[in-house]
C-alpha cells in the first residue's frame, strides 16, 4: 500500500478557493495548480507555471467531492473513471469547456477525453 501525498489534500480553510481540473476533475487551489501542475494531467496539458492555462483548464464550478485514498481499490473511482489517478480530492462533476488547443493536445497524445460535466454519462458502459 502506498502512502498518498498529503499535498494532494486541502485543509478546510481552503474550501472557498478550490478549482477542479476539467480533464481529470482533481480538486485543489489555483495556486497549487500553478505551482505543481495537475498530478494526473500535467505531462500532457502542462499547467505548472502557467497561470493562464490553469484558468483555462480548471473550473471553480463543480459539484460534489470525492476523497480517494486508494483509487485502484475503489468502486467509486472506477465509476467516476478515476481509478488510474493519484490519491486526492476529486469533483463528481465539473462545469466548463476546455480550449480547442487543449482538446487537440489530448487527441494528439491518444487520450480519450470524457467531459467531467456529466454529459458523457449516457455513453458509460455498465
């Protein structure tokens, strides 16, 4: 069993400043994303050190919070398509639209993008 990075979690005093990644739904503060990037997506979309890109690829409008300690063992993680991601806090639904250039980066990297706003639920395999 691996120990999750404590930096992937937030304190209750930070709840008002949270945003969610529109690609993977990871939840953190904007300053976290600028400083560290997204622990799941940064290799492809490169948020680290890019405040404008963080603004484009994260959203303060999200519903529900899931705290995952062992994503590979969680049925909730599987249902939300989070089972391959790092432990941390995730939104159930994230509102917003990714810029076209980010969608193209994901496609060029052979990553199938599933919108995190719930619009893709009807296509989910049961």
